[in-house]
C-alpha cells in the first residue's frame, strides 16, 4: 500500500540498451531495505521477491515496461504480478542471471585505474579519442 507515498524500495532494469530490457516487463535487480516491498517480503518469506524476478503486471497494466514503471510509482494500492526467475533448488541457492539478462554495466574500476583513465581522458585530442579511452 503506497497510499502514504512510502517508497516501493526496488531497483529494476529500465534502460532500453541494457541486456535485461525486454520492453514488456521490469527485471528486478534488488529489494532495498525499508521499502514497501521489503516489508511485504518479510511478512511473506516463502514468496519474497528476489533478483532476477520480473514484474509482469502492476494493477491492470501489462505488456509495456514504461507503463508498468509509471504504475509502480503511483500512490495507492499496488497489486503486482511476478514471473519468477528460474532458481536451483535448495536453501542456499543463488540466482545467476544468464549473460543475456545481466545489466549492461561494468563493475567500478579500482581507484588507480580511474586516475589513469581520468588523465588519459583529459589529454585526448578529440572526442573520438576520448571515447576510445573510455572503451578500454
């Protein structure tokens, strides 16, 4: 219930260029502590949302990821339809997304690499050269 405007508390894939984007559903990356979803998951541990699950409906909205996202941001009661990620059985199972479903983002570089890249980027003679520095 988001009637009071409490945060939903989830990170979802929203980028059209990312590997997890299908345009029809929202790929869940994580449930943040303190949000409405985290509270619901604590009350329903056997049905708790996990990374890799997909939001397929939000109230009566279905089939358009942008409209799903907009519906999730509204105040009021929210009824979600979830498609579960395939998980191996067992209490210690972890979700490993297939390469096609992983976000299109790199892990942060160590500080020393950032310093080197910053220096090379600032010395780049053109925008093309700067892009080449960033692509390494």
